């Protein structure tokens, strides 16, 4: 495939784009999305296994297992998925503060050992006070991030220390802790971190291997990447974390058919068909302006224009109240692949993609989208190598 000329955002100073990219999908334990009311039991074992295997067969590197106060426990879901797949990585969403970091450390290393090193942890500090209180957390947002900072410091040390250690901080205190279950890799378990606030930049850039953003326009995404890198430098890191960007691709064999499908999806969302999905995911309707910065940023982008850059479409974010990564990339596989590469060119190292038709879209991404992105990156690497 041939790439288009660089956009203005691409022309800003930046490190060289990577020659490979990590693809992450997302699974659930029942068939549900913004356009599909939940069907079947809350934990549908056959569907969960099929969903995970579809991502593995499609060539995804990892699958995210999400977190909310009403979802099945992610660690147990990951264990079940690991038993029904062979190689795919398991990115388990985790909220600090509900269990001790020492217990979390060995929970994840135990799973890591049983899965042969397939585990990564996605840290979500929590951006909604009501949602946090459902699990008994009454700390305000700034204190939650302070707690997360301390929590992740302990987690990292628990994974790396071969000697017992003690800790006395504001939120945690313990003596002579020794983790008898080391991670498979000496480097520990990879940490991903999500957020878009200044507090998130500060804490996530200090600890994360990969910092996760939702899909905004290129210029705004470049600004966020710069903020993460500046925070990493301020924390004394020699190398900044990788960057993950999330989208909901809507594909079609032609541009016209892709846009027809996009408008059908939007109409279904607006009809309220997925209202049960929203209420179940959030344990009740979300009223008023969202508290988390990421959702507010998506809504601000949507207010500026429906279509941004090459293929970024925002009405799906507006229609859902930006309750998650809800911006779409619309077009043929070739168009969407080029759009994804635009983000790689400004610094993305990981692409998290999931569909509004979750299972069928994962299969289509593997057939039509992932190969195009990887082929272009391989072509670039080969061309750069031959030019030396």
C-alpha cells in the first residue's frame, strides 16, 4: 500500500516511527455492545472462549479484559481464556485501591506463571466517583492518583525484589513482605496505564510501560503524547513509555458501503437499542457531564466536527456520551489502515481496536486490516534497511 503525504501533525518534530506495532483487542463474557443489548448469561463460557480464540486467530497480540463494578472478575476471566487459547497476551484491567498491592502482586504473578508469561496489567485509577463508591472507594480523584502512585511503586518492587522488604507510606504499610511467586520475565509484568488528566500524565508516565489514550484527532493526540513524554522526563525516566491509542474501526468493501454502515450503527445507538448495555456496564444511567477528562476530551472533539483528519468520525462518541473509547475510523480497510498509520507516525506503538459488532469485527480486522498495517510497516523497515 502507498501512504499519503504527511499531515501537518505528522510534520512536527518526533522520534522515528516504530517498525512494528502491537495490536490489542477487547473481549467480554457475553455478546453485548452499544448496538447489541446483552444476550445470554453474564458469563457465557462458550462465547468467551470463541471470542478470545477469534482474536488469537486474527493475529492480535493481546486482548483487554475490562473492569467495572458490575463485570465478572478480570483475573478469573483471564485464567479461563488462557486455558482456551495458546499464545495471545492477556491485558487485565485493574483498579488500585480495592486489594492490597502485595496481594495484587502475587495474584498477577501466579496467573503469569500459569499462563507462561502472557499477563500484562492495565491500571485504571478511576474517573467517576459514583462508580468508585460502588466498590467502597470514597477517595477524591487527586488522592486516588496519589494512592495509585504508591501502589504501583510497591507492585514494581514486589515483582523485582528477591529479598523481603517493608513499606510505610500514606496509604499502605507492611513489614517483611516477600513474594514467593516471581513473574516469568525478569523485567516483571508489563504495566499499561490509562488516563488523560494532568494527574494521569504524572503518575502514568512515571510507572507505565505503555500509556493508553483514547482516539482523538491527530493534533490533539500529538499534544497528549508530548505531555506524557514531558512527564516521563520530569520523573527522571531515560525512555518514555510507549503510547497506545484506541479506536472503533467501521469497515466496508467500498467507502460508500463503509459510511452506510457507520450511519446505521449511529442510528442504532441513537434508537436506544444499546441502552441496556450502557446501564449494565455502568450499573445505572450516567447523568450529566462525564467526570473523567478522557470522555470530556472526546466530546470536545465531537463538538468541533464530525469528521477529522483522514477517517476519524466522532458522532458515535457524542451519541454514547463518550462512555469509553467510542470514536470510529470509517472507510475501506486501506483507508483505515492509513489512518492507523497516521497515529503510528506521530508516536503510537500500540493500537487498541474493537468493533461495534464485537466478534464479527474482530474476525474482519484480522482478515482485512491488521495485515495491511503490518505489511506497510515491514515495507518501511525493509526500505530503511536497504537505504543504509
